[in-house]
C-alpha cells in the first residue's frame, strides 16, 4: 500500500521536477514575461540578481535589491521582507520613490530598510538599481579608517576612494540601532554615496548602485574581489599600488555583459544541482506552503 | 518512448527517497512529538539546533547543546556522549540542574562536560539553552588579551566586552587538562559568563546561552560572523569602531525568528542533498545498526 | 521485493546519464581527434587545461590559455573571446605569432589580449603554451614591492625572484586601462617575463608559460600554492626561508605528469557531478541553443 | 537499440554500484580481511587513513602514509608511488625497516621518500604508523623561526615546541632538492623528530607519527587545527597563551577513537556522494584501466 502511494506521489513529483527544471534552465532565469508589461525584463533581471548574489555569498539572510520602474521612474520594485534566497517575481512590491511607501502591498510586509532604495532613487536619477548587502568582504574595511580603493583592473569603475557611511553622524537622541529605517537616515546615506557607485556602511555592509540591475550586480561582485585583494595586500605592505587616473573608467567603458553572463551561468549550474535534490524530496512543495 | 520509460523509472525509483524526504522536511526537523509532552517542542528545536550548528561548522566532533525542561526547570536535556552530527531525539538524557547528574541514563554514557550546562542553568534562571562549541572563529581571539567586541550590526546583543574564561584560575594542584568536568570548574565558568550571552574559553572554544534554543543558535551564528569581522579589521588597523550604547540591544529587541528560519532552511537543503546519496546506497540502514 | 523494484528502476533511469558519462570520461576530455591533425593532441590538452584551471579557480570569467602549433611554430591556437568555463575544441582560432592576428576567424570574435600570447611566442622559442590568469592568489603580492619567491619544494622551477610587470612603464599619453591589447604592451610584458616561467602583472594577475600545456598548467597550480604559503609566512615573520640554489631545479628535472594526472582526475570527478545534474534536466541541450 | 544497450549497461553498472556502496559502508572501510593475515586490520586502517587524509585536504597529490607490520616489526607497508586519492589494499608494498627497500615489489614503483618511514621505524620502536604530508596548514610556520606550539585543548599531545627539520643541515656538496630520498636524510629527519609526535619540514610539510594508524591520523588532524589557530592568534597579538604542563597529556590519556570515528564517518558520507556520481558514469571502470 505504501509503495502504491509513493508510486503515485513520485509520478506527480516528477512532473513538478521537470517543470522546475525547465523554469531554471530558461534564460533569463524566472522570466515569466507578462505580455505588454514594460517592467517585465527589469523584474526578471531582479530575480536573477537575487539568485546570483545569494550564490556568490554577497546576500545571505539579510540584504535586498531593487529596480526602478521603466514605465514610471517615480516607482521602484523590491521584494516584501523575506529571505533573499526565496525571492520570486510574485514577491515584488511597488513602492514610491517619493516616500519609500508601498502602493497596494496586499498585506505583504515591507522591508524596514526600503528607505535605502527610495532615497537613493530620489537623489540619483541615473540609478536604476540598488543593492544593499552585508557582504563580509567589505565589513572589515568599513570598521577601520581605511577607505576602499580600486586595486584590481576590473574595479576601475570605483573612485580613488569610496566613502564609508557613518550612521552616528545623523543619529538623534533616542535613535537606536544601525538600520536605515527612515528618510532622514536614507537621505544621509544617499548624500554619502553622492555620485559614486558604492558606499560602505560601517559595521553593516554596503550599498551598490548601477544604471541597470546587471551593472549593479557586476559592480557588487567586483567590489567583493577588490576589497579582498586590497585587504590582503595591506597585510603584506602599507605601500600598495591603487589604480590611477588612466586606469579608471566610466560605466560606459565597462562591458558588464560578459561577467553577468558568466555569473548567471555559474548560478544556473548550482541551482540545477540544488533543485535535483530538493525536488526529489518534495521540498519545493514544502517551501510553497509557508 | 524515452519519456515514457523515464516516467516509469522515476515513479519506481524513489520510494525510499520520498520517505527520507518526508522525515527531513517536516518542520521542525525530527519532531516526533509525543502527545502531551510539554517538552516536545524544546527537544525538537534541540535536534534542529544540532543539525544547524554542525552544518555551520560551529560544532564538529566536539561540542554540545542542551535545553532546560519547560515542565521542570530543575531538569535539562542533553544528548549522551556522541558525535554532534548524529544526535536524534532518542539520544537525549535528562539531567538534574542541581548536580549535573543524569536521571535514569539507561546505560547511556553521559558527557563529561555536562557541568557547563548544569552550573549555568543553576546560576542563570533566565537561560533556557546552552551551547558549548569549539568554534574556530573564536579560538584565536581567546588565545590573546583581546576581548570579543560587537562590531557588526546584528551582534548588538553582545556586551561591549565579552569575558574570556581562563580555567587556570580555578585549577587546583593535581588538576589536569582544560575540560569542565566538575561543578567547581562549571560554576567558575558560570561566574565568568555572569549575565552575558557568551563567554569565550581560552584555547577551548565558547559557551553561548539564550532564552530559547533558537536564540542561542542565532547568537552563536552571529558570534562567529562578528569574531571573524573583528579579527580581520584588527589585522588592518588597531583603530576599529565597535558598536556603542545606542547600537546595542536587548534580547527582546532582536527578532531571531528570521535568521533561525534562514539557517533551518539552509540546513534542510544541505541535509536533503546528503540524504539523496546515502539513501540510494542503503547507508541509512547501515548507520542504524551501530 | 524492494530490491527487485530498485533493480528495475536503476536499469531504466540512467540512459542519458550513461551517455553523458561516456562523453566526460573519455580521456583526454574533449579529444575529438581529427585523424592526421598533428595539433590534435595539443588542442585536446588545451581544452583539458581550461577545465582544470577553471576547476582550480585560477581562471574565472577572465583569463585565457593558448598553445603553439606543432605543425607550424609561427601559429598558435587560442579560443575566441568567451567565458573560460565553456571553451571547446570548436572555439579555437588560429593566430599568427608575428602580429597576433587571426587566420580566417569566420566571424568569431578574437580576444583583445591575444598580444600577451603572440608576443611571448615571438620572444620565447622555447615556450609552447601561455596562460594568462587573474588568479587571486598572486594579485595581493603584485600590488606590493614584494616579489614572488619560491618557498615550497615543488616551486623550485621559479627563479629567486619573479618579476612583476608594471604596465605604466610603457604607457603612452592617451593610453587607458591595464589590458595588454597591442604589440607594444605585449612585447613589454615579454621583456619583463624574459626567460622566466612566470611574471606577475600588477593589479591584474599573471602570465605563466611552459614547454607544453601540461607544464604551464602544473606551474600555474604551484605558483598559486607557493604564493599563498609565502604570503601567510610573511604575515607571521619577515624572516622567512626561500629555496636556495641547490633547491631550485630546471624544467627537465620536474616530472609534471603526476600532478597533471592528479589535477585532471580531480577535474573529471567534479565535472561528472555537475553533468549528472544538468543531464537530468536537459540543461545541456538548453546551453547548446545559446 | 541504444536504449536496449544502455538498459543492459545500467543493470551491470547498478550491480557494481551496489557492491561499491556496500564496500564503502562497511566499517572499517575497505576491510577485506584475509583470514589469518595478522596485518589485515592495520592495512585496512591504512586505506581508511588515506581516504580520511585526502578528504581533510591533508594529503593532496603528494604525501604518503605507512604502517609497521604486526607480524614482523622489521617490515612496514606503504603504497607504491601513486596519487593518495587512489590507494587501495592491492597497492601496498612491503618494505624493510633496515634499508627502506621493498621486498618483492613485482614491478611496482616504490616511493622515493620511503626513507622517511623506514628511518623513523628504525629510530622509534614505539611508532607503528608514519604520515608524511604537504599540509598547507603547517608550511607557513615552517618557513619562519616560529615553532608550532600547542594552543588548542585537543593538541595537548604536542610538546611545548615542535621541531622544524631543516634539510640544509645535512646537505652535502652536490645534493639537490629537498626530498628525503636516502637514509642519511631520513635518519637526520628521525633525529629531528626525536621522541616527538610531529616534526615540521621547512618549505615541505610535516611528518606525524603514532602508536597506531588511527592515532597518527587524529594527531595530523589536530596539528592542522592547532597550526591554524596558532597562526591566526599570532596575527592578532604576539602575546598568546600556549598550553602549559598540566594541560599537556600523554598518548595514553587521549582517547582518539571518538575523533577517528567522526573523521571516518565524515569521509564515508563524502565518499558516498562522490561514488554516486562516479559510478553512474562508469568512471570507476575508467580509473581501473590505468
């Protein structure tokens, strides 16, 4: 009897597995384009960005990524408050740039740090995507007087010194904690970021911005590598060579498509491996119930 | 034709796999709830804690976790002496807080360091769970005069300085080794811990306590991250910024459910992968024989 | 009964898997030898080199490997511009040593840094293979005044000090960036390399050369290990012991076949694991469509 | 037709897989005891030791382990020259302690560094097993004037300072390299080791000895952990606490069975995972052909 039940269960599970596999394998990952939705591609890239950043260890149980609407630049998309590893298109909320509040959340919980995104979109018309991470590659530097400096060739999109946001500078009496949970803190972070692609956040992580989701993700990946290389070099010698003027470049000069494709493929491979195992155990259905 | 064959194959192959999956996937992991047992949930959390801490590398072949009984606060549960990776509900013993001795062990071997747990439960009525680990993230700090300090935002549950227990201070002539194997050493450790959530143990590891198993586990995970970030920052500069008063928080202010769920899900995913392979080879039956 | 079912299931399940396995397991990986092609073996080794170096983390989304033609020493083979992880024999182009230009590219895009390879083949008649990598093991050293020195026994093929190429020394007004994208930069790099097996490239990576693809790959693997050991030793003490005269050796004295076989087998094992998962989901066909 | 062939192939492969799985799962791993062979258990432990040490990263493409014969203390067993990852019982040779020469090698190639083993067995009647590894945990220390010192509780089997063998002290004019390839070098190493369980080898690795294979393996695992903890602590402060007299212990006081079982089980789990994948691809047969 047990065997018969399992046989039936397995038949149904295999169908789910095959569907899931096809979903993972179709580039871009998660692109269930809604015909006529001008933001479909940006939302799809956002879901892929989550998968890449979780896979690279840049996002773990905290951190969030958003994208500005192509249809309406006064709106941005960001997931409800949830673990980054589980974000899907259905989890995206629409929020207003003006006050970082959600438009019709339908009972879904917003992220307390949405002001990081809204205030940066407000201050930076050029920015289309914002990543806030707790990357362990940058936190050590953020705790010291040493500024992140570009040292590896691909980090030439960084300025000679990347600013570190110190939240105490805008702390008022009675303020607690280090989270950017209101527009005062959010706009202070945006001021520290100014026109740069990155700002570290002391003891907290970083914010990385780009003219597209793809650019922000590639920037975040290279900030991580650059930070580790700079730190290791500084342990060996205080006399290290950072990139100089002719070695820096503007965003337009940096083709991010090849690193984006490399990261996306790397994430697909790893996602396929995890999906084989989870699907065989019916774990995808278990997750859906929550 | 190939699809039909595969369909048939899939529905026949995974009988054992699906059973194993159901066992792994039922939250909380290993919760063979005994109807009417007020400690069923705490014991289930304890088993999950073991899986999480082993998966995170915080427990390896040594280390142990316990939970105080909800039914009787003068009793705590802890596994018999065994590798952390294999702990199940059936391995739990009941011990007395008063003297760290087991109640009816039924021939199972108790852990020599049970006094760490008993003496802390005795000194700390607020503590419901104790973790003793040999985490390699904290041992280096424990060997130096430098104290663990909170530097990352999520570590605000730590005091400005975490004490390091030096067992030589209670060593008597003839005493050997560094294990906490009697109530004198155990109560000395509890005094060093005092009202804090953590105490390092020089050259040995740490003890982490919480108002629940979930809290202790989340604390242990963030102590690890914080220790690594503090160490790496100190290698760069002696002038590092630690959290100050307004950045610290009380346990009640730290929602540990979201990191707990993230860690639990991460552990389930990895457990599923291992179970696929072991089940296919009948290794689970092999383990049960031992 | 369960055994019979499992036996039946096993024999039905893995048709695609066995085909994939045969493809992966045939040594050397990817060797579609063309009867009568004197460069077939070198090309096959080149493909294996890519798999090994990607698996070892020495190549990631950047970096490239080439091999000189056995048939015509004025020609070398190198893939079109593409992610290292995906290189197959069909992606190889023929280029001229004299000017690093492709012979009949058939519309495939050449790699901008092909001059690294051409100029070294020109300057070094003994060199049959060139690896350019962005290995994170050597970048930190490259940023400091400290030279790579042989410290581990197997690194005795290195000279007492390995040169670091500083591209600013050949930078002309108006030159941008750090990539070796013309023969001036390429020949400058070759001059820095001189008769050595390795040259670091400040903030960029390294170039490693050998009398065969196998030798270059084994050298690259040991440069990585040596660099990490030298760096960690320097963190402990400025007074470290490097290999001296009698501890160095010539290429002829170093049997690279055993480490090459070890690396190849290690890469096969890992490739098999990834192929199991991708094959079960038809992902290989998906990739071919792109 | 292809399906029929594969079906048949799969049936045969599955039988091999199931046999392999049973072989892996039966403790101790690889114990094909030959009735009446007093050295069967030691040889079986030796094979398990190789699997554990490769899995722990202590052995990679180099390094070797041996065990003294229980039947004849003037004989020891060691594999032919081959990658550690592939060692099986059939690869073991018998060698004489007196001169490190093989007894009836049957054309199999001996390891050039067998003198490490023979000379230690000669000098140390208490030693039953010798491990020579290139562990990257100890090489950095070996390059400096700093001696390995016991700092973690489980490393109390180490003396206050572990000696570092410097091969130049016995180098004669014309000697080349750093390998221990004759009895002069071997006996010099044994003199440096003296009565200790470990000696580092500058720029090369270490030698670890024990009263059994199990003890040597557990010692090697803890030397690795201890070395890493000591190094990281030294980066933070020159003032670190090492174990003192009462914290050290004799071999008899250290129950190595629990860590050995933990390591063995950890290796079995990982071996099962690799065997699932390799067996499905017929890679085990591919390896057997070499």
